[in-house]
């Protein structure tokens, strides 16, 4: 019985190592700063492709699809959970596994109330006054950098991938050492029954010196369909560096460029369409080129007054969290009047429309 069990354990370990060998963001085909909605959409598309019930081909190809689906599911579960994602971004797969192991064993990261007050192990340290547990201080983080990202209404309708060259400051190892606070810890000491004291203890007096260096890096910014004004696209730890801390984040803030013809109102779109006086009086059938260049048919059989609206369902902006849902399109008509009429034309108009 031991041999099959040992084989199962080895297979499980190999499976975890295979998953760890691939970057979760690459697996899900999203950038590191992708929002939860973007991750969900990408996973939904990939899951439909690799789901065992949907896979076709030979048995070997089906097995490969099932394996990919398992990896995708694991990556998705980690990246849509804020806590696990933060651990993964900082410590990788090993950190995620360690975190899961602590939860499975009933231990919480950072210790529990007995660890804090009595030095761990339940009441084992109660008799030893001065034997406290140590908690690591929360690491400081650099400032977040916000950059306005100007995009067209068409970009927000169909989506766009932008290449941005970023010039940033990075920290590099320098020569010599420096005084630092990189390993300060918060210590809890028991002074007596029901009496405790907390204070900071510096355990690192000197660290390697650092120097600042400018570095250029190309970032790929994904503008997703349905994004709204002032929505942010975050690149984690791409912001201002901080000595003895983590870099801040870089956030691109969506700004919409004005469009002379189209206007966005929530999920709806408003467009102005100019028609001739003859069309306004006799009716018309026309086509309107939409933001993504597909054509929308406009028609009227009666008289169209200046300022009249034409409502078309489902031709508005896509919803960011579900791009299959769309708002509506409102077409407002303007009538182009002739600049001048001949005497003959005036007589004709007067005869058609008596006062």
C-alpha cells in the first residue's frame, strides 16, 4: 500500500512544481496590473477553450487541454483572491503554498493571541517573564504615481493595447554600508499577570548602501472595452522606489479625448446626425458609421424636426464587467437649411405650405 501512496504524493508534488514553473499572469494572458474584471474575462475565454468537456482531438490532446485547464483554474483562484494575489506578487508560488499550509494547519500568518502574549505554544511561555514573541512591522511602501492616459472614445468602445515608454528611478546596490531600519520588529513582553509592554527593536544596524539609477522600460497598457472616465489601470510596484521598503504602484488614469460627433453618457451614446431639409420633410434611409466602423441603419417615414431623437437599443457602450452587454444609442437630428432660395423656389414653397 505504501508504494501507490508514495507515487500519488510524487505526482502531486510534480503537478505543483509544473504549475509553479509558469507565471500565473502569463497563463491567464493578462498584465500584472490587470483588474479582477479583466482576469475574470480572460479566464472565461480560456476556460471555454481548454475545458475537458469542450476539448477535441486525440486523447493526448485532450489530456493536455485538461492539464492546461487545471493550471488556469489554479492561477485564477490565486489572482482573484486579493490576499493570495498580494502574497503571490511578493513571494511567488512558494509563498502561496506556505500560506495555504498555515491555513490548513490552523495557524494564521503573523501568529495568534497566545503567540503574541505568551511566546507561542499555548501557555507554555507563561512562567517565563520577559519571553515575548516578535512581530514584524508592516513594510513601508513608496508613493503611488498617477499618470493621465488620454484615449479616444473609439479606444474605450473596442479596446486598445498601448505601448508606453517609462523612464523611472530604480535602486541599485552601492558600495559600502549604511544605517537602516530594514529589520525593525515589534516586541511584546509580559511584565506580569495581565501586564504587557510593546516596543520596537532594531535588529539590523547596517545594510548595503544603495544608489539611484534611471532606467527606461516599455510597458504594455491594456485599455479594456467599456472602461470609464478616471478608471485606473494599475501596475503593482512600478511606482516610486523606497529605500528599506517596497516600491509604490503606478496608475494610469483613463481620460477621454473629446469627440466632435459622439458623446458618452454612462453606458449610452449620443451622436448628432445632420440631414437635409428634403429628408426632414419627406423621410429618408441612411447609414451611420459607428465607432468601430460597422454601419447602423437610420430611417424615418414622416417629418423629422430639428432636435428629434432616434433610439436604437444595444448600440451603445459595452459594459466593462460584461462586454456582451451594451447600452443604447441616441441619434439627435439637425436639419441643414439652404442658405438662399430663388424667387421661383420661394413661390413653390409658399404654394406647398400656405400661411
